[in-house]
C-alpha cells in the first residue's frame, strides 16, 4: 500500500511539473521572467482539468481583466485554490478563477490564461479573472493584497495589449456586489484603476528594456 501511494504521489508531481512547463512554454517565459516584466511572483498551481472548475475551454482573445473578492474573510489564496480543485469531487457548483491573491500578497495561478475560468458570467469567454483575499467583511484589500493586485493586473494588461480601461469589476458585468469594497466605495475603485494605469506605464518601460 505504501509503495502504491509513493508511486501515485510521484506521478502526481510529474503531472503538475508538466503542466507548469506547458504554461511557461505557452507564454515563452516563467515566474522569474514575469517578475522582471513587472509581475509579482506567481506560484503556478494549475487545477486538475475537470468540468466544474477547469473545463479547458480556450479563450480566443483576452479583452478584459476582472477583479473579484473571495467573500471568504481570512481565507488564504491556497485555501481558495484548493476549494476550486475539490469541486471536481463535490460537484457543488461551477466556479474558479485564473489567479488568487492572498493576504500576504502571494499570487497563485489556478488556470492558464489561454483557458476559460468560471468567474465573470457572460464575460468568461474573453476575460482573465483575479480573486483577491480580504481580512474582514468590508472586503477591503490590505496593502500586500492591493499591491499584488495592481502589479498582476498591470502586467496582464501589458501582456495582452490592454489598458486600464479594460480592467473591470464583477459588478460591471452582472451588478453583483463584487469586489464589495470597490463597488461600495467608488473613489477606491477609481484610485485602484489609476494605480494600475501608472503601473502599466512602468511595465511598458520594463518591457522595452528587455
């Protein structure tokens, strides 16, 4: 039994390593190169393909970057990622996100940006989604989460030839109160988009230096 478990574990590690390599091959780089281009460090932890959280439906063209909040105060990025993963077993609902940003600013990638996630309803077909963790019921992002959200969003905009005008909230698609704090406090959302726009300018300069 122990031997079988060890072999199974090794096969799982090999599968994950192959998926990480595929993601990096598709993008022509990897986490270290992405950091040089302005991204925060990205921990690639791709979900197992399944119809409930990673359907492997291609995104033909990325037109928007959508910001969400987890609505799960205090939960970590990996806890949210593992919830998506477990949907393959529970069949509870269909939901996922390309990225989850944690309370310490850590970024976990769940789905390749070339594939669709279940996060932004009618915009799933052309949108990369980012779920952000938060400490309390207000839904406000702490400094570490906010900083990573700005950097990740700006880097994705540069990667797909977008501007801050292409950055949306879940609310802008369905009217859902998500991300809660940035729906209820419009000035905070305007400031976040301004910060993303400034970071996009920085990232384009970094790109030109490479």
